[in-house]
């Protein structure tokens, strides 16, 4: 494993979130990536904020 970056993509309720370069540990043999806890926390906060804003948007439509 070596320090690098990896993409993260998620589809949730018709919304696609794509992050291209998240700090991660990347396996030099298979390319599998592992995010540390602080990156996971930030990703979860971002996804939660997107979900909340999407719900607000849906209520106005």
C-alpha cells in the first residue's frame, strides 16, 4: 500500500456525486483503494448535505 489518491462515485436518489482525487491508500498490486477515517467522514458529510439539498429541491418542484 502506498499513499495516493482515488476516485469516489455514488448515485443516490437520482443524484450522482463524483470526486476525482480523494487521498487514499492504494494497493500497488491490484489498485484497490482504502480511505482513512477522516476522508470517510468528509465524504459522508458531503453525501448527507447533497441528500438534504436534494430533498429541499424536490419539495419546491
